[in-house]
C-alpha cells in the first residue's frame, strides 16, 4: 500500500531564505507526482506536476525534483516571501484507470517578514 | 483561466439527512474526482468517474455515497444519510486525459465544500 510522508511537518523561516520541503513515498511505481499549496480553509492549488520519466520541473521560484528509485521528491522554494506561507502537499498517482492521488500530510510553512 | 467550482461553500445538516454537493469541472476535462479532508488529517480519495461511470472507489465510499453527472457540466456527490463522521471538507477535482495538450493528468481542485453534520 502506497504511503506518502512529508518532512518536516512545520517549518518557519525568515523572508528571503531558500528552503527545501521533502516528500517520500513507499512504492516507487508511480505515474506522476504533484505538489500543491493549500491556504487555511481553502482548496488545493496545483504548483507542479512531475511525470515519472522526468527528474525535475520548474515554475518561477519553485523547483521540484523526483528520484523515483529512492522514493523521494523535493520542492525547492527560492527567495521565500511571506506570501509563500501555506501548507504544501505532495501527492502521488499510481496511474491506471483512475490516476487517483495519494496525499502526504503536508508541511506547514511560515515565512516571517 | 478555467477553474473547478463547487457549491455550496459551506453546508450544515443534521445527522440522518441527505446532502448533495455540487461541482462544475473544467469544461474539456474527462476525469472527475471527489476527495475529502477531515480537519487536521490527510486529503483522502473517495471516488473517480470517467465515461459516465465510476472507475474506482475507496473503502470510504460505501452505499451511502453516490455520484452523478446529470448533464454535460455538473458533477454531484450525494450522501444519503449523513453521520457525524462525515463532517469534512469535500473537494472536487478534474483532469484532462490523453486528448488534452500538456500534462493531461494534472488534477485541478475546486475550493471545497465544508460539510458540518450536527
């Protein structure tokens, strides 16, 4: 059974710092991996999707990497801003007929001004 | 930019009542999903829907739950007899599938419906 874990559970950094969020999964046979942002009481905003054949994806100040064989992904945020404060979720898909997502517990990020 | 919409944003109901949560997926998407998130817990998959039928459902999705795509735009989740433990945020999501350009299996989520069962 696929399990997704995110470390750390919470992180507080000063504005401007670069940071890394970690995601690990137990079954390396994934189809893709998505990183989401969730603001308190709100929906999920897709940040990046990495296909299983890819090693990384970039969008603005965000860079996500994927190492399928070791069951790990990282989300790198450059030059953090207070507006980046949110919960970051990673989710893996096993593909197949449904492509359902299996989520981690998230990392709560606070960027201090 | 196209987005998934959900109504209502918040629903309060009494135990044993039926509720219908509504979603309008992105118009050219083919795959539709419901997930839920109990306060403080992980987002959990409930059901996926493709080609007018359920393609997969989780253990949570028992006989009290049903989904429907009554027309070309809406996608609904019905809970027949709500329980206290059904209180959660319910998210609808959609993805494009193979005929859509770009990362076609990227799932886009709606803002959620907060269901409170009293």
